[in-house]
C-alpha cells in the first residue's frame, strides 16, 4: 500500500486564517420569504376553523408581515402571526 504524506500545515492547530474567518463567519442570506396568495390564505384559514367574513380575512392577509432579522447578525428570524393570540 502506498504511503501518502499530509501537506505541511501553515498554521498551528489553534490559529485561524483570514480566509477561514471569511468562509465560516460571513453571514449569508439563506432564506427568502413570500406571501401565499389570498386564495390560499383563505382556504387555509377556513381549513383551520376560522370561518370569518372575506373582509376580515382580507384585512388579516393585508396585515401579514414577512419574517425579518432583528439585527444584521441575528441567528434567526422574527415571525409574526396575522391572528391575535388569546
């Protein structure tokens, strides 16, 4: 069996190169959010037992806010519900 050699390390095990920092710690956009159509929203609301007039459903649909990050470096997104909690 042929023996292979490892390339020489340019840094010690605890050092991090600038390229590694750029590659691992640069925040990338990983999600893109879109609203469903009003027809889909209405069908899903009715399917969940929300039997509301069309005008009320349209108002809730128009008030939907898409998920956002609280800050540029946030790990996650803030989600908002179009339905008030009790």
